[in-house]
C-alpha cells in the first residue's frame, strides 16, 4: 500500500511512504521552511487493492495507529478482513483493538442476505416442512424480517457481497 504523510504545518511539504520504517525515516528528517521539526501528520491512503483501501478507511488510519494498521494489513489473514471491516464500518466496536479482539465472534458468509436467510430457514425449519409445502415459503419476507430485526446485515467489501449472520449478537 502507498500512503501520503500530509503535515499539519503549512510550511512543510509532505511525502509518500509504504512502510512505518520509511515514514519514521522521512518524518525524522523533514523540516518546515523555518527549519523546525515537523511532528504531526494527517495520513492519507493513496494506493492499494480495493479491499485494503476499504479496510484502512473503515479503521480510520492516523499517525497514532498507523504502525499497527500497516502491520495488521501485512501480517493478518485476508479471510478475517470482511469481519473486521463489518465491525469497524458498522460501529459495533469502539476501537481497532476492540475489533481485532472481536473478529472471531463475527459470523460472515460470502452471500447475499436472501441466500443466507434462506439457508438459515432451511436448516432450522426446513426438515419439518413437507416438500410439497416448501414452494409456498416466502424467503424474501423472512430475509427482510432478519434484516429489520438486526439479526442479519448485508454489506459490500472488496467488490463482493457478504452477510453477517449474527449482527444482533455483537
């Protein structure tokens, strides 16, 4: 990923970087037009894969958490990113630390809400309903009820559609 460190000091010019070490090296040597050390920066995400950009924007990268966010992106399993994105983007947690702690509590399926709700209905009730009656089940209404009740939430992440199937329990 590529970032831009935009100094709050208007007498200094920002710089691009790709790692925390590169940021520290460039920030340490940066001076404003009066020769003063520049200490505070706004961190902007400039380039990366779609899901990286969406995840970093949901987390809300800043100078204080930048090293942790970059390390997480580089070392974590991408399969847990949709859950972390869901927690951060839907404000189910207060901080990035809380989200990382709760990421394994989130049940995510890569599917539309209607598909996840239909599967849930069939698993819970389908075994007791005769086959000749199943065609009368309104899966769309059941999915809508699951969404309105907060039990399931459909969301987009990285160009794919996901559904959180335990949204109320978070």
